[in-house]
C-alpha cells in the first residue's frame, strides 16, 4: 500500500558514513502517533530523480506487535525521511 508520508526517524551513522534507520514515528489517519521499530534493513539502493539524490531502504519492522515490510526514502540534500509504502 503506497503511503508517501513524511516521518520522524531515529537513525545511526556508522564509522563509514552509512545510515541505518532504527525507529520511526508518524501520525496515522486517526491522528494518533504510531511508533515503528525497525528490526532489520534488508537492502539500500541509491536513486537520483532529476538531480535529487536519495536512498531507499527496504526494512523489516514491527508496528503494534505485527511484523511488516516497508520502504523508507532518505533525501540527502534536504535530510528528510519519507515512508513510501507498506509491503504486506
């Protein structure tokens, strides 16, 4: 299910400069804040849209005790995170 929603992310940067999201938070359609713990980053790919560089993270995460897959986009220039879609 495609979402395309801005989210708050807690991430770690290792000694090589690689980002890894740990947790994200977003406001749902019910106006509640939802917290998602990222269990594992399965893949990271670099993309470039008309000069806008970004990283797409495919992650396995837990939302309300259910395990799901999701795609997160990190836009390098603006330092912003976006939840692209949930993969069931």
